[in-house]
């Protein structure tokens, strides 16, 4: 089992030494994503993730930071999610001290210089424009906004354009001070790492983290709401669709079963939706399902794009296939095929230091349990046909279906009758 400890000030550390690899993967995870933003703070978690790279105490300018990053010889990156933000890198063992130095500075000593903030605001505004120009991204944003209306999951991680344009040093420093604190940080590492030596490398970072929690209350609950949204876009040649159902949160007895259900519906070339929509009826180039789990909710989503004139047929056939799974379940062969796909993904993930670091951090952040590979496989193998049928009837409920369509036309918009099982 990996080494796991929590410092007296509340920072969790997980270390997984892996024999026979020569690289190290390290992630500094902040337990505060866009869900933790208050009114008027939308987009600030992502704004911080960008702007800490513009200069820190040890690397005071973007060029100095960039040169230090290139000297690592590996990679360094960051991302912001709904429930957490992460700064991570992968290097050879001899570069591990330098990687920890940079990651430590990013989460403890950003400078937030006004001139650099102004430049990065423009970059983020371009990122927002790029997201709006990519139909798959934008239809998903529209789905989230309507599926959890008024909840913390509804607003975009990137924030609204007018908000981002107004953020400056005061807003950045205030959000950083209350968020980047010892109890909110988790450090995960995997690869060619010696536990005691790594803990020594971390000590200066741990000493620099502000102590004590910020006092922020957990975000309000998210309540899933069925809806139908047609959003016309004349500049698109296809209609992009996201159809979804409420699903289980991170911690739930049926989590493994709904994961299997997702794979049966749209997890591969032999999945129900791929065969029905693409192979049999040539309605689309690609269709798939994906699961998103959160603290108090989740979503099983079906994603596809097609010619606007065929959108109603695609939706109708997708709904009908969901109804068949809900009414009669799946075959033993389908169940075993889905289990094999999931087992294979898990095993392949264990062969990469980066994948193991991400897996460890994900489990610690969201379930507070770290399962061995055998335990994770056992959860999948324990799913039965009866359990899968029960979960399908709970999740694929006609009264819970929601759909966001981008690029519809007046004559081909999705109608409520198209969503009827």
C-alpha cells in the first residue's frame, strides 16, 4: 500500500514508490475548485491557476519561470476542475528537487503583479472564446447550466467574460489567501521516489503554507433538473447533443454498477449506442457515454453530433435504446465485455507513474479511501445482471432525462415527444 499521512497542520501526503521505473510524478492538489467560488467569484479558481505561473518569489517573472520549467526536462502543467485544482509534473528522479521547488512556489508565493495579470486576463478571455467556438465544449457548458440550475456545478469553470475582465490583484490575493492553506492541500507522488527523502524535500513547502482552514462552508447541494434546450447556431454544420440522467455521487454502493452501465451503453465499438446510432443507422460519426461524479450528485451523459436534419431521429433512437436497457437489462456477454474493458483500463493505468499519482489523489480527495488494484477489480467483478438492471431502472428514468442541443434549426429542433421512452 502507498504511504499516507497527514501533517499536524492538515496537509495530506500520499507517496507510492514504484520499482523499476525511472520517472517521478508529483501533484499538488487544492481541495477547492470552481464549486467553492462564492457569488461574484465565478472563474477565480481558474484565474489563480493561470496567474500563479506569471511570477513567484523564487521565479519572479514569466520568462524566469518558463526557463526553470524547461530545465526540468519533463513536463509541468495545471488544471482547474469543479471540485479541485491541480499543479503537477513528471520528471526524472534527479530533477525531483527542482520540480518540488517550482510546485511549492506556485502554491505559496505568487506575486500577482498587475501588469502580468492584465496580460493573463487577455489569455483567459481567448480561452473562453475558444470554448464557445468548440461545439462539444459549449453544448456541455449549456447542459451543466440547466441540469443543476442555481447550484455550484452550474457555472463555468472559466467564469463569465465580464467577470474575468474585472479581476485584478485584490480579487486574486483574497481568493488565494483563503484557499491555498495547509488543510486544503493534498500532495500525491508516484514513481522512482524514496519516501523519507521526499518528505524532507516537502518540508519547506509545508512550513510556508498558511495554517488553519478558511472557514468556507461546503457548497450548497446540487439538485438535478430535467430540461430540454435547443440553442440555434447558424455557423455550425452539425447539431451537437448532450443527453443526461442524474447519477451516483463519488461515494455510493452502486457506483461500480453505473460505471458498467455507462460502458454497456456507449463505452466501445460494440456498445449499444455505437451499434444502433452509427453502425446500423449511420446517424453520426462518434457517440459515447461518460460519467461525472461529484460530492453529492453525478451525471450519466450521452454525447453525439449529427446533421441538424437527423438530430430528432438520433435522439429518438438513443432514448429507445436506453428504454430497452432499462426494461430488459443486458446480456451476460455484454456485462462481461464491459467488465473486461474496465479491468483493462485499471491495469493499464497502474503501469504509468502519472496515472497512479492521479488515481491515488482522486481516491483520497473524493472517497477518502485508497483501494488496491485487486480491490478495485473486485468491485467491478461483483456487479451482477440483477444489480445492473436495478441501477438501469433507477438511472435511465424517463422523467429525469435532460437534453442540450447546440446548432438546431427551426424545423429540426428537439421536441419533448422525442424524449419519451
